[in-house]
């Protein structure tokens, strides 16, 4: 297991958003996290990325406890994320967004820059090329010099993925990566996620589009009211009576 | 040549003031570039000014050493202040730094070593015009290089979205404190140079209105690139003289013009007057060209 989530509980005042959530994410897998609105999916992603600390429970990433780490330290271990409500750097261009995302892999020391050393300039060209390559991967190469606030909704989502990829993460957390996307865009993101997974990246994604999740994920965890209903393969999850109940409700005969 | 000498005789002190204000505006630019609204930079200038002034007048410390000491003192205070207050965001940070500024001003009024309300007297006029502009050139060069370093990108990221920046691996507390400390250093340096310009410094010069003026320089000039505040500070410091030159008499009308410029810039040029010159460029410019970031 690359990521082990054990008995994670989160209270917001009197509200219990997560009640003892436990599951594991296998290395190299595409793991789906689904559930009705308000089930606690985004809350869990926020805990995993260190944005909000959990009330209790433990997180292990690569056999290391990370639940007490601040967000930047968790990121430095190789966990990158996107946000449900897209948090780009709006005034920067697409290319600059990705360049800023290279924080963890690019040293960019000040002194050689002050002295205008050629090595620093060469190195910067390499970083820039890496950023451009990532933009090509998410299909935004022709938008490199556009400022992020002028992108369409789907393009913003893809740019956020590009920024997350810039740090070369081992685990990528995607919070509704294809929400609001056109079908064609969605397929290209699905293909990108598939390729990333084949290259060895582990991906944990939240998504409401069931076809997308069923097609892409090797494992799925279903959350409802802050608790895990089940974790399994798409086929297993699709048959699970409690999952069907959570999504479609109970039938009259059962009641 | 005679004209030039005459020009300097008349406007020499204005040119010096412009230089000092440009440096102070640059100090605030660093803090603003990391998205932190500080109203404490005038107080940092005061700390630098008093430190350097006391050192040269009472301890006979050489000028350059006193500048360094003033800047370092401001930086140390900035660092110590930054650690707790940079956990605050937006207007709360502004309030905290504002009250710090008042603490410094009132301390300067009540302490013996600072000369109380009368101010600190007797600093020799060591600060020369060429030296001020040399320092501006060095600071400007430093800031233009800093922008595309790791710290510079971190400042940008934090200003744009602090939560996203931390999720990208940026230690936001560290970089915010760094920006704050660099800003305090530059402000302290400017204050130390100012102390050796005028024979006297008084606590009131580093108070609330000075702090707000610095912010106005940055807003009017534009705080997205380092030369924006330079332009804003130069324009607004020279404005009374420019107005006199075109026949506007002294009095409330000058404040009115100041306010009008500020209002127009806020309403129509959110990235400052400097964006007027950048508009002509394409939507975006190459990153490595190093300019024209994000005005549209």
C-alpha cells in the first residue's frame, strides 16, 4: 500500500464529517473515491494533502506517518493535488502556473542569477521546456502564454492537473477532474490519467461521472455520511446493495 | 552645465527625496509581491534611521557601517515581528503592522536615546544623491533577479493563492517571513540613508501617513513588477513641484489631485500606471523576457 488511511475522523464543531474512515490506496493504481454530495470526499482529500488536519486517525504514506505534517511537507513527499473549486494562479500565464508548480523539483538559486551565470540560464531553459512538455500533455500547448483567468472551465481544470504534474508527484489527488467538461475533453483527461498510471503514478480521484470512474479505476471506495460503505473493484462496488441504496434509495418492498 | 548646476541647486533635495521614497516603495513592493499587506514599512525605516543616526552621532560609527547596522536592525525586528503576525491574513495583517508602526513612533517619542518628540539631531549629511541612485539600481537589479528565483516564484504563488501554494510544497510561513524581512531590510536601509540627509529625523515622519503613502506609491505605480513602485513613488513625490510648474497653487488642490490620481488608477488601472506602458504588448510576454506579468 502506498497510502494507508486508518480511522480518520473529522469533526467541524458538532458536525461529524468523517467517522473512522479506513482504506488503502495501492501503489500504481487508479483509485476512485465516490459518494453522494456531502459524503466527506473533499474533506478527506483536504486531510490527505494536509490542508486541514484530521481530528483523529492516522495516515501512512510509503510507511511513513504523515497525519501531523503541514501541507507543504506532505507535498514534498510526493503528493500533489487539484481542487474541486479550481485554485489556479489567475494573474499568471499557463506556462507560469506550471513553472510555479515546479517549486519542489527546481532549485532556481538566486546567486547565479544575480551573477547572470550561463549555467543558470541553461538550467532555466530546461525547466521551461519541461513545463511546456507538461502543457503539451494536457493539451494546452497553444495556451502557454494566455493568462489563466482567460481559460475556459475545462481548460482550467486541465491546467490545474498540469501544475500538479510539474512537481513529478508519486501520488496525485484529483478532486473532480472532469466536472463541467465536454465529452471530448473528458475523454482526453481519461486518457491522460490512464497514461500517467501506466507510467507508474498512483492516482486517487473523486468524480461524480460514474462512467468515467467505472472505466478508469481499478479500485473504488464508496463514502456515505462520512463512513466507508465498501472498497473494491468497479464490478464489486456496482453490485453492492448498500451502494445502490445510497445512490438510488431503498425500494418499497425492502422497507 | 550652468543650467544643470542651477537645476540641482533648486531641485536637489527633491531629487534626494524621490530617491528615498523610491527605495521605501521598493521595500513595500517585496512584501506586496508575496501578497502581504504591510503598513509597518515606515516604522522599519524609522528603526533603520534611528539606529544609524544614533550610531554615527553618538558612537562615531562610519557611515556605511551605520547604514548596514540600520538595515540589519530593521530586518531583525521585521523577522521577529513577521513570525507571529504573518499568520494573520489580509486586513488583519494590515492592522497588526499598523499598530506596530504606532508602537515604534510612540517609543521614539518617549525614549531618551532617540531624542524624544524633538527628534534626533546632528546627523552629518553623508548621503549623496549619486549614492541614493546607486543603491536604487542595486536594489532594483536584485529584485528583478529575485522575481524568477525559487523565492520569487514562491512569493508569486502565495500572493495568487496561499492554499494552493502550500499544496504545491511551498512553506508559506517561511517565504512570507522572508519577503517581510527583505522588505524591512530595504526600508531600514532607506531610513538610515534618510537620517543622513537632513540633519534631523523626528518620530512623526515614520508614522501612519508615511506608511499609507508608501502603499499609495505601490498602488499608483503598480505592484506587479518592481519598477511600478519606482514610477509611482517618483511621480507622486514630484507631483507638488509638477503642479506648481503648471500653475496650480499650493493648498488643498494638491491633495485633491493626489486623491484623484489614486481613484482613477484604482478604478481603471488595477495594475497601476505602469500597465499603461505594458498594454501595448501582447496578452502575455515570454517568461524569460522578465516583464509585463499579468496585466490582462
